[in-house]
């Protein structure tokens, strides 16, 4: 299906290089035409450096939780735990585009997955593993501010996505998957997701991408009792 999609929608249609010829020195422009002025770009780079520093102790804690959790849940996608600089700049630019009065640091505070981790658990113990890891995170002082169970009613994605905040105010994301749902997300539908988020992708292609993701997701087995995991949202976040 993906090969057929790519033949109908060549990648270069969604990846036209933006015109940077008139941009001032020190500014930044993303592939989707997101823009940061020289001053915004300088501040964004400082903020990204701070996020990288915050990632280090969090990563150490996640390795501890991987070692200590009661159900053998494993960290996957470790190399993707920190978003790339350009991807973070895209998100900062998008937030500033919505609310120009924001500072880059405030815009970064709205990005929940600058730092993200994924735990994969066996289908038979998935629910219990979720509660166990949640408790281990809370024991380290982290607060869950959001959780969405996509096993129940999302036709294009399966898993539980959670957002957390440290005592220092750093936000991060933890996803809960089975090996099968992680493989579908990371290996099969990742390119589709990248095209979905690209602002240059046409509405017609969006429809085909959604159909492709539904087809893949429909074959993922639902873990025992996974649908019972509740959603959670803290007001104002």
C-alpha cells in the first residue's frame, strides 16, 4: 500500500525547498516554511540547549525504571528520545505563529514531547505494566498532566500516550506500547505521519494517508484489559 501511495504522491511534492534568499542572516526557516527571526532563533537555540541538559537526568531515571519495573517492560526507540534541533525549531516557530507575543522559552513549554520515552510491554501484562511504571515515575516526583488511551477508539494509532512534568517544570512524554504497536508506529506508518504533519501536504493526500494508517492499525492486537486504562487531563494544560 505504501509503495502504491508513493508512486501516486512522489515525496518531492511535499518537500519543496522554501525560498530563503531574502531571509536575514541568523534567521531560520523550516521545510514547511516555519520561520524564526534572528533574535528568535538565537533564543530558540539557547532553549534547545537547556532541554538537552534536562534530558540527561531523565534518561538516567528511565534506565532505572527499565531495570526495576516488575513486568520486564523495555525501553524502545532510545535514539529518538530527544527531538532533533530542526524539529524543535519547527514547533517553536509554529507556537510563535499562533501567539506572536510568546517568548521561545514559553513556546517550548507548550511542546510536550521535546523529550520522549517509549516502554514496550507484553500484551498479557500491558495494563499492569502501565500502572507499575506510572507509580515508579510518580515516586521520582514527576506529575502526570495528560494521558490518552488510543486503544479504545483511535482508528489510526494504538498505544497510550502520557505527558509529564518534573519538579523543575520540564515536560516530557512517555508512550506505552506493545512490540507490535511500536513496530507499526516506528517502522510502517512513520513516513505517513511525517507527511501528515507537513503543512505542504495536500488535502487529497491527507485522505489517502489516513486510509493507509487505518489499514495498518486495524491489524494490531489489543492487549488484555488495555482499554480499561483511563484518560487523564489536568485543567489548563
